[in-house]
C-alpha cells in the first residue's frame, strides 16, 4: 500500500493530497488477526476499543442471520 501512495505522490501530487485526506488514521483503525487466523477491524476510541466483527471467529459471526 505504501508503494502505491508513494507512486501517487511522485506522479500525481494532486491526487495524492486528496487520498491522504481520506486515508484512515492507523492509531484509530487496525486490521488484526483473530484466533481463527482471519482478519477483523479493531477500532480504538480513546481508552476503549471495539471490533467490527468477532475477535474470535468473524466468519461464523457473519454467517449468523
């Protein structure tokens, strides 16, 4: 991902400026591996954190209806 951002910065500085404005803050959003080795999104909010899906088995949670 960083290679793409650097390429934009070098070749398309105006587009790079726009992308940087919407690029998520790495301190707020983290993609982490779960116990089932799948990925989920962790959202850090001051002294609390939340998960978009289960931190144990997000695939099983997604199949629930």
